[in-house]
C-alpha cells in the first residue's frame, strides 16, 4: 500500500487533525498581535525578539519540506552521494555566522536595500535589491505552494488536479491571513510551532528507526547497504551520477547554490534585524546552526532507515525521486497515526517557510520599491504599512495563481533557481558592501542585475525547461546550457560584475564611502536607525 493510499484511508480523523492545526495556528497568530501599527513592528517586530526565539524561528524559516522529505529520499536511493544534501544547510549557516550576521545587523534596518544604502546611492540600490528580493521570494513561494498542494490533498484523502488546486488556493489564503494579521510576530509563532513539530516528529521517527536496528549505527549502515541491492557500493561515491561528468557538475552547481545562496535569502536576512544587537543576531544564527545540525542528523537516520527497513526498490517503485521515503517509513513503523503526524509536520513546514517568504516580499515591495524608490523616503509610516499589507495580498495571490497553473508540472528546479539568484545577485553585493572599501553603486547594480538576469536566462536555456522527458516543456528543445542549475556560472559572474562595475565607476572613484559602515560594524550600532533616503 502506498503512502498516498494509506493517507486516503485515514479519512475523517485526518481532516480533523488538519483543521485543528490550522485553527490553533490562526489563534496564535491573532494572540501575538499588538496595537503598534508601525512598519517596524510589522517587518521585524520592532527588533524585540530574544535571540533564542529568533534562532528557533530562523531554523524554522530555513528548513523546508525538501529537508524533511526530499533529502532523506535522495539518501535512500543514492547512498553516499546523498550526504551532500545534509552538509549544505549546515555549512550555509556557518557562512552566515562568520561573514554576515553581525555586520549585516549593524548596517541594515529592514531590507537588503537598507544595508547597501548605508554607503551607496540609496534609491538605485533599493530598487535593485527590492526587485531581486521579489523575484527570489515569488519563485520560492510558487514552488513551495505546488509542493503543499501535492502533499495536503492526500492528507485529506482527496485526489485529482481539482483537489490539489482547491488545497493550493486554501493554503494561499491561510498564508495571506497569517501575515496580514501579525506580520513578523505572527510568522514567528508559526515558525516556533513548526520547529517544535519538525524536531519532535523527526526525532520520534528516528528513535523508532534506531530501535529497529538495536541502537547500533553500524548495523543501520550495514542493513542499508544490503537492502539497497548495491552492497558496499551504496556507501561509496558514484551511485547517483556514475561517470557522468555533466551530472556531477550539475550536482556541484546545486550544492553551491544551497551553500552560498542561503546567505543571500531575503527572509533569513530580514530576521537578523528582529533582535536588538549584532551580538544577539550572531547568537540567533548560532542557535539556528545547532538546530539544523541536529535535524540533519535525524533526517540522515531517516534516509538510511528507510532503505534499511523497506528496501531501495520499494521506495523507488512508490516515487522515482524518493520523496515518499519518509512517509513510507512512517507507515511501516507506526501505521496511519504516524504517517498522518509526519504529513502534518511536512505541511506545517511548508506553510511556515511560505509565510516568511511572503513577509520578506511585501517588505521589499513597500519599503524598497514604494517608500525608498517611488516616494524617495517621504511617504508616511501609515501609507507604507498599508502598501506592505497590500503587498502581502498581491504577492500571495500572484504566487497562488502561478501555483494553480503549475499543478502537475515538474517545477522542482524553481527552488534551486531561488537559491542561485540569492547567491548570484544578493550575496556578492552584500559581501562587497560589508568588506571591500573599493565597492561602488555601479558595482552593486551590475552585480544585482547581472546575477539576477544570468540566473534566469541560464535556467530558461537549461534541460530543466526543455529538451528532456522530465523538463517543464518536454515537447520543446531549446536547451543550449547543459546544467539544470546555473549557480556554478552565475555566482562567479555576480562577483565578477560587482568587481568590474566598481573599477569602471567614474562617479565614485576609489569606492563609495566606507568609513561609516566600518564604524557601525565595529561599534555594534543597532539596526533601527534610519538610512539616508538620498
């Protein structure tokens, strides 16, 4: 019996669990709202979160359903080659701790554009950063909602494209309500609940797996190798791609996107301003790093456990990508109850990530594009807040509409694209701005727009869109770029354009003003002071 069929057989009790969770989350979102109707409260909770709460919320913001379902599935099918999918998130947090957290908090306020505008031409960099943020968030939210529809419909015992579309529309509406009601405070509550459920559900399932193998990791690996049908080769490199050089390079490109792109994801960077000081921002990221390490270890146990207890052929027969491996494992170990629990955890994971992304997108729309771009910093707080809440509606409706259209399509490449854009357009400008005295406004614009355009164009010309049976358009073939993820080209290009644009900038020879940025970082100045609208 497949995971989907087992879920469908659960019927009414599953629906009750689902509705109960939604009602509880909505109640918590309303409960934490305040009467402080200001942009600062809506965007970052006025910087009043504790490092512990913010760190747990950061972990919740970053951990998507791909880490709970996708990565263990890849590990179950490919063995050693799947381990990289667990190392990427951990190393990504280390990059943020070492290079981003403290200086970004000291120079930023609400958005990436605020950090860049400390020393560069404010209006131009706000517009560029705001546009890049909107694209990243919209791409990521669309992919998450499509996945949510595919997951939530079986949870409720529904089937067919129409059922998935109803679920996507409902989830989109819930997402909009959560964010509009409470902004950062409401999304933080959703993240905290999600983090507890994710660690609790994953931990419980991992304990059951280890009890089946006598609490011996060596036994787990030995059984996994035997049940994989590949023997010792399962625990050695080469199962996923063999001697395929293009496949290995594509895998490297995806891992590079995950590793560096996370440091440029707008919804993660936005959370760094939700605490009072740069030291607290660093503490938040440190907590998120440890939680990610713990969960990735649990997820690895689930991946090896799935193949050890079920067999590789059983997993591949249910899902060629391995995405149902954890659900099949839950069914094997705990029947309908446990598979329902894990499915609800996965659904919570998607909803929490989507809420954070929509908040970041609406903040970029209201603050970067409207307040600092269109109004040049002269709009009232009331009008900016109104635009922000309208932005939640606009982004939510747009992403939901795209997700409805994409139901049944292979859009898995969109998550990798979002990370690639973040690593190509945001990260180079951010690091240059924080650490290079010679960086200029032209360098920032070349880096942001160049990284954004190169990522999108390369994906449009890749096998992810056309030229292969698994492409979005399998009947067309205009794939002249051989890789499905562009990061291995677009990220170095983003850094190159930032450097070249700065060297060729005649308006700011020798670099834009850097002294203030340096002083703010060294003095641990808070994120709440204004940027110059310029």
